[in-house]
C-alpha cells in the first residue's frame, strides 16, 4: 500500500504534538465514501515487554466473503512518551509501517482506537486517515471523552456520544446484552457509514473482525518476543 510520508516528525515535544493535532484536525473530512467498501483493513498496536518499541498488525478482511486476505506486522522504536490524548505519536509510525506492507489497497481502515471522539477531535484513526487519505474510522472498546445514554440491549442499538453539545461519535451495541463500542469518524467517512461497517464486520464477537484479528495477531507477536 502506497502511503505518503507524514507531514511532520514523530519525535517531538508534547506541546508540539498538540499543535500538530490541532493543525491537522482541520483536514478531517466527515463525508460519505466515494465508492463501495468491501475490503477493510483492521489495525491494532501493542508495546514490547521492555517498552522500547511499538508493534502493529494490519489484517485485511473481505466483508463479502468474510475471509482474511492479508496479515502484516511491523515494529518501530518508541520515541514518544505516554501522554493521554497523544497516543497516535506512539502508535501511528508502526501502524503505518504495517499498512505499507499490504499488497492490496484497502477500501477503508478501521482502528482499534478513537477518531473524532477525542479532546482535540484528532485521535489515532483521524491521524492515520489523514496521512493515508482513505476512509478511516475508529472503533474503541472504552470511552475517552464525552457523555452518552446507554443504548438498548439489542444488537444495532445506538446512542449519541456528545461533548460540549457536539456529537462526536456513537455508542453502538454490536451484540445483544454485550458491552457497546465507541465509534467515530476518522477521515473521508461519515458516522452513519462508520456505524454500518462496524456492524457489518462484527459477525461473531463484540469487536469488528478486522480489528479483533489484528489484536490477536499483534498479541501473538508480542508473546513471541523475549
């Protein structure tokens, strides 16, 4: 997969990282995708036992045939400290490296992370989407910011995730009587399409298959390390 170089350095001070997020957040486009989405790549990241590098996995999934087409992994040295709200500066270099290894161009990316549902409206899914310039969404397991009412217990139920009066995402029930997930736009996609894709991909478990499989893959890689 061809991906342009990031328009900034990753090894920066937290204050500069915040400024980068605010600047690039203006590039996020919440718009329906221009073409049908069939091939979705899920990405997830983990950190080595010694905390020196970030590991990332990318799993390309066919939504029609429900099969894995490619699995790629990458590792990059950690050059940024843990700072809440600046996760992408730790994970995105490895995630993008894994995406670059794909032979087939995906129609969309789903990140096991936040997108627009972020204090500066620029979570990991937005950062990856803006750099890759393809439809990207975030599907997170937990809340980062905002308020919501619990959705009904049945699969497909959803409620608005709001922050300061602005809708920043959706709280979506992907399985009946199972905890919901937090869906938000990354880039070049609208919230309704993001919700639909998450439900379309959550065929057996709470999480969409592409990110669930990416999580399992990066976990295996981490366990194989000394």
